[in-house]
């Protein structure tokens, strides 16, 4: 009990020992930030009309910029590592051996120009080499070869003209279109059957054509069975001819187009569209064949098609979330119920998204399908802030003015909400930095960070203004839904039962009559987490300058004092009643705790099981819409053409002594074990067949190569693989660069084997005496993909831990930072493990979800930890229950609305949205487990301890109280405040 002393009047008395410097600094900064938000709340409440209208007008103005909406066209730049050795090697290969240099043969898996059309043809019964199917396939080839494309006359500078494939194709040395070697082989077979000649033997994977040239057809003929086995084809040796083909299930044809100018590129693009349409019509008229087309624009179109498919499900998600948000904001009391705030919270999120999109349009940014996850990032963060503000509003005193209540809400909530927003911005901002090597991840995080920042500003302005307006409706006793004034109880008695139920509320007079006349609610203090002071004033007023009063200090927050004295517990929110009377007691029960700890051990075990099985998903076709041309083509290729790897280019980019026996032996050893198309091996066999030594002098070696070997018809195509460099007048030129084509035998895990092969050959190139490199277009996606995908996640996680450690020194209690950091790690670990067990690979979309999971779990767990750690006095169990009542309910409301909004997304027929749904729903589930089960249980027996706080409360109830006594004629204690 504090008594008044005349000698202390007019001055401050410090009743507590000096705290530590670090704690004092935290208290000062904490109090300063709360005071700042208190002033901000008063300012917003005083200018509610401006802060409600300005975001709406700004969103409308920026929304008009959608005329500049552009879609990203280069999918490779999005899904492939931005800086990789494979891209450098690809540029070097293109400079040495451009595609238009090849005048004899092209390999579809290796040399893919800017434009092309490709189709896999399968026989539903029999073999594609059967006479009927063979004739149909050649008929299709002729039809595509002579297919014409009309360019409209609206094209600037050009008249209306018809273009056919011979005009657009890549020509050979005879100015004839380059077609696949399998077409020539099939034409030879048909010609022999027509003229009753012996059908030439077709070998696999390397066959010999009529002109004597050996051609690799492993990527053109699929599902092959040879005469020597009932299963697959047996191959002789390593570089010789394959065994004869008995039957084949599929054939792949590729038509290469050139785009030398803007007009040619436009015509080639239209040819690709007509190509797909023609194949669709041809497949409908020939049901015995299956056609699976693919073009250079198929991946881009099918990747962006996910956004088109997700439009209606996104609107359904918004509707479902809106209904649940209304229910979460509703109460039995029609005046204190605020259903419109649920819709206004969604409107605030929508306005912030529209503003962010307008800014992106004005800055020239492009859109891609990975942006489908950004609305859910904004939704989770925005709903968390809105439910926290509404929960804090319901804890304020109703007799206060609306402006003061809004200021109290700002003071109580905005510091935590700002901290969680800072965690979002830190994780997304670092992932959007140049340190990120994946362009899709960088663009997503940049856009999401912008959206989160605008959503935070709109929550402070637009949603807070809406809270002010609904507060005035509550003060004037107007219905929370219909906004009409609710009659008093004496007038409701004559109304029907349904009307009384609809208009039920408690008037202030009714509330005061149920409370003792001497009891006054707790005094509002700047920091509700410190010691709270409650005054108990006697009914008798002060007499002769003295007052009969007693001042008591309590260690419970004012909200708890109010709830204890609440005479109408059924008027509270439904979830609040459930948590207060049921769940809080159950989760902290002594007999329930062991089962929760056991559940956490099971959670960690399954997370570890999945973590050990993480696989990388570098296949871009796994991120496109289902049932599209890209997916169907990829499945057909995997089914019929998985026996061999894509053609790998072995490029010797520096001059080498090919005449040297040691160099020849090394190069042959490198290619050993591969199917190969090698000019060097063919040339050495050529010399051996003519009884010439393979170790000729340089001049003789080069002269024989140029003058004899390359002029033979069966070896003339090797001229595309050799680059000669002049040494001077009268001297024989050197071989400046050359290439060899390698093909590896593969199994079902084709991409994994290609990745291992890439690493093996690269290590070999570092120690070889011959400077070489290997390249295939698929290496662009494989090269250091795991590092490029996982590095943004590691950077974001380290950034969050650093931010928490730094903030623990100046703002937040150290134990809050420690617990929050452990919670983020646990949630991240669980999401990563369970998504792997669910069949989700580590690709750019799953990494985006893991990055956003850091901020989402901080939103849910941070307020609960702050509420528990900052409590003083009483027991752990009591403070866990209070933290669940104050902060667990907003987190639960957020998780329910967020999870329900994700449900319509799983109906979208897209691999990208399926990955998005699985990762985000796992994030919500793991966050819910930690917030509502694991943390409430673990905090009851792990630090921080409340024993010391109890001792401090018993020994010195006055240690955090400062008193001001003002000496006047009535000797009244005017002010009691806390620090």
C-alpha cells in the first residue's frame, strides 16, 4: 500500500533499483516506439476520411495502368540459373558452330534454333514401320512440308503473302531443306517396297543411309525392338552399327525454321500455330496414330496458361475467405460484432495488390505464373494484422472515446505487426537481391516484398480508418451489419423472438448495473506487458482535503482483469470462449503434455525422413499446366525415347595435335562407352583401311583429311564438324576447333544421370591435355541448379536469424528472439520434409513457398511468444492460457481463412498450382501445430521461468511504479502511471 507523504509532493520518487543497461535500453526503445504508434493512432483516427479515401483513389489510378500489362516471354531466363557455366559454354558453342553452319544433319536434342516444330508419332497398334503406318507418316510429312502460312497485309511494309516450309527452313549445301535422317530412311524403305526390291536393313541407334553416310537415329525412332532380343535392342560395340530393327512404337520428326528478321520470326511463329492446328486435324482423321506436337513456344504458352486456368479458382478463394472472415469477425452482440471488417480486410489486401500491380506496370515489369503465390502471401499477412487489431479493439474500454481506443490498438498491436512485416521484407528482400541466381525467385520476391510493404501501409491507413468508422457505429449503438440503431431492452420486449435475437446487445447502463459501484476498470497504461495498476476508490468522496482510497498493484494485464469481472461471458467471441474454457485448460493439462511432446518427436522424425529424400526438380515441364502439349509431349518422349540420353556435343575449342598418337588415344578413351558420331574415329578407320599410318606428320595428316577424307560422299557431312584455320600462304591449315557427338545409354532417371555425366566430364576437362567442353541445351537447367535454388532460402533464413539476434539487443527480449528463431527453423524443417514425402521436388516454386513460410510462421508464432515472455508474475500455465486467449485466437482465425482460401487452388489442372497448394497448406498446418500445440506445451516447462518474476512481485510490488503527488488544497493523488 502506498501512502501519501507531504514531503514527497511535487517530485518523482524512484521505487525500483536501476536495471541493467541492456534492459533499460530495450525498455526505453520499446516505450518510445509504443508512444510513436500511439500518436500515429490518434492522428489516423482524427483524419479517418482521408486515410480511407486516399488508398482507394491511388489504387484506382494505378489500376488504370493495366494497358501496359506484359507477359514474360523467355521462360529459360526464368527457370534456368542466371549465371552458370553452361550458358557461357553455350555462347562459345554458338560462336564456333552456329546452327546455320550445319549443312547436312541436325540433332533435335542438341541444335535447337529459335523456331521449330516437332511431333512424336506413335502407333496405337503394330509398328510405325508397318506399310500402312509408314505411308501415313510420309503423307503427314509431305503435308507439313508444303503447308502454307498467310501473313496478313496489316504488317507494316509488307504485302499479303503465303509462306511455306521450304522458304522458312534451314537449307543444306544444296539449298534443300534439312530434314531428319529417319525421313530419308523411311523413304528408302517405302521405295524398296514399291519397286519390289529388298528392303534395306534399318539399324538402331546408328544406321547407314543409301549414300553410305552413318546417321544416328536414337532420338528419332523410339520403342524399338531388335531381331536379337524380345525386349530392347542390343547394340554392337560402342561405335559401330546397331542391330536390325524389328519394330518401333514411335517416331519423332523435327522441322527447323529460321528467323533472320522480324518478319521471318513473325512468319515462323504463325507457322508453329498452323503446325499444331494441322496436326490436330490430321490426328482426328487418323485415329490409329497418336500425335504429340511441340514447338519453340509451347513451353512459354503452357507455363503462362496456369495463370489463365487459375482465374476462377482465385475468385472462389476470395469468396470463401470472405465468408469465413465475416464469421470470424461476428459475435452474438449485434453492436459489438463487426462482420464488415472481415470484408474490409480483404478489400485492403485487394487494394494493396492492385497498387503493387500498377507500380509494376508503370515500371515496365513483366508477369509470369509464379506470381500466383503472391496473393496468398499478402492474404496471410493482411488477415493476421486485421484480426490482431480487432482482438485488441475488443480488449479496450468501451467508455473511452473512439480515437483513444484506436490509439490504444495501435500502441498494442502495431509494434508486433511491424516486426513481422520487417521479417517478411527481410526474407523477401534478400532473396530478391543480385545474390539470387534464379530469375523466377528473384522477380517473385521483389514483387512480393513490394506488395507486403504496400499492404502494411494500407493496413495502417485504410483498415484503421474502417475500424474508426465501425467504432463510431458501436458507440452510437448501431447494428454491426445493418447499421441501424438498436432499440433498448424495454422496447425489444414487445418484438418477436427472431427480432430480439437479431438485435441483441448490452447497453452501457446495463453493464454498469451488473458491476459493483465501487469497482472501476483498470487504468490504461502505455505498456500492458509491464506491471498494471488498478485503483479502488471508495464511494465516499474526499473530505477536508483527504481521500479514503487504496491503491493496489496487480501483475495481471487489464484485459485479464476485465475478463474475470465480465458478467456476460457468452457475449464474447465464440472462439474466445472455446479457448478460455476448453482448449486452454486442455492443452496445458499435465496428462496431455507428454502426448504433445511425443507428437512433436513424430513431427521431427517424419520431417527428417523427408529431408533426407529431397530431390531437385530441374525439369521445366513440371511447372506447366496439365493436359497441355508440353506435358503430353514430355510423357511420350519419356516413354519411347528414354533409352538414350540427348545428343551431347564434345567440343574441342582450341587447336590440338590430332596427328599425335597420344592425343588420338586420349580422345578415343574419352568417348569410350558412348554411342558416338566422331569424325576423328571415322578418319582413323579411313586411314587404317588404306594401310596408312594414323601418326602422319601434321601437313600430311591435314592434307589427307581435307583433300581425300572430306570429299568422300559418305564422309562429307563431317565438314560441318571441323573448323580450319589458315597458317599462312603455302602452308597447310590447322584444325582450329572440332566437335564430336556422344550419346549415353540411360535408364528411367534420365536427368539425374545427365547431371552426374555433366559433372564427370567437366572434372575430366580440367586435367585433360586437350581443351574441350561438353554442351547440351538441357545443361542450362541442370548446371548448379540445386545451388541456385537453395541459396535464396539459405540467405533468407540467415537474414531472419541475424535480424532476430540484432533486435534482441535493442528492442525485443532475447528469449523471444531465441524462441522465434527456433520456431522458424522447426516450421521450415517440417515443411521441407513433408513436402518431399508428398512428392514435391525442390524447384523454384517450392523454394518460393519455403521463403514465404518464414514470414508466415513469424506472423502466427511471434505474438504468442511476446505475450508469454513479457508476462510478470503468476505461473507459466496461467500466462500460456492468457497468451492463447489474446494472440492464439487471431492466429487461428488467420490460419482458418488462409487454409480455406487455398482449397479452390488445388482444383486447377496445373503442376505449378499443385506444388503451390501443397507447400502453402503444409506451411499453414505446421504453423498451426507450433502456435496452438507445440509452443503452448513446451513453454510450460522450458525457459523463460516465471519463478523469479513471482519473487519480484512478492518482495516489491512497487518496483515498477512511479508516483506523482500534487499538493493542493484537497491533497488528492492525481496521477498514477507505470514505466
